[in-house]
């Protein structure tokens, strides 16, 4: 892991209330950039004090001190830590003060680099998966136990993901009698009209009772359904399973 940088940014200053002033009907205080303020760092989640720090030169430090203009100096946090709490040294607070009410969140200044690295990793995953979406393929199934009859399935799952399904594989298998053939046709379905568009055909035989097509070159657009049709040649078949893998 790596130590991330903190501090020395435009907003990284300690501001204290100065003289009381009155502007029209508003009574307030001038803002004073507070120099030489001792600051402690804390684990953001547990609240435990963090002393494993490094200054801008790489030297070990356990706390930091604001500069002449109240700026929080540049420093490194513990390995892998991207967020800390920061507050005034409790010893410098009033006796009855609650130190936790004098702590604020400080984020690493390395966030642009972290986000850029994450984007590069996502882009690499997208390139490896062949598209914008990197979710694992999931199956759309049709099964028919017992004897298979020639028909088009009424089971018509719809693509409601709001994006096209990318079809990564199509597989069909069945138990066929000797010298039998069975043709499986996968079709897209217009959900409004019910019109079918055949997009993939697999032929099973008694000698080859399973067939798989990897990386077929078609997609299921958003708002479109899928179904299968079965045609029986000579002989008969039982226990058909059709699987379309989509992501």
C-alpha cells in the first residue's frame, strides 16, 4: 500500500474567531488565520489518535503544526489511509471542552490520482469483457421435461435492464432417440406485437445431442423479449434444455 498526501490545499487552514464586530444589525467576529496551532490526527472510524505520520521531507512525526498563515502543512498519513479526522491538541482546549466537537474531516489530496487509477482499471475490465458493461453473464433458461413436442415456448423473458443484453453463448441439449433430429430456434420477441425474429438455430442429433455456440454476434435490445421454438425431425426427443447466456 502507499502513504497518501494530506494538507497544503486552499481550504487547509485553521481559522479562529477574532475581534467582535458589528455590521448593520449583524454581530459577529473577524476571522483570524491561526498560526502555530498544534493539531492531532485521528482514525476517522474509531476516533483513536493516529501518530504514524510523515512530514513533507519524509521524517516521522506524531502531530502537525500550522504555518505562519494558519495553513495546515503537507504531510503523509498511515499506509492506505485516505480519510482522517483532524483537531486541535486537546491539551490546548478549555478544560470542559469535548475534543470530538473540535474535530473535522480531512481527505487525502491524492484522490484525483486514486480516481484516475480506478477509471483505468474499469476501462481495462471493459476492454477485456468486450463492452461497456462488465457484469458476469447470467443464464436465461428454457426446460421441457419428458417428451418434446414441436412448438414455440410461451416463456418469454423480457430485457428490462435499460440496455442491450450481450449474448455470450447459446446452448441446447436433449435426449434423442436413435436417428432423431431436433432443431432449436432462439428468437427475439416484440413485446407489443408478439412478432418473432429468429436469431440463432441449433440442430441436435442422436449422435450429437448437445450444441453450443460461443460468442454469437447478436444482442437483445432493451424492451425486447426472448423465446425458443422447437421443430422435431425423425424420431423423438426428451428433456430439452436451452440456455442463453447474457450480460
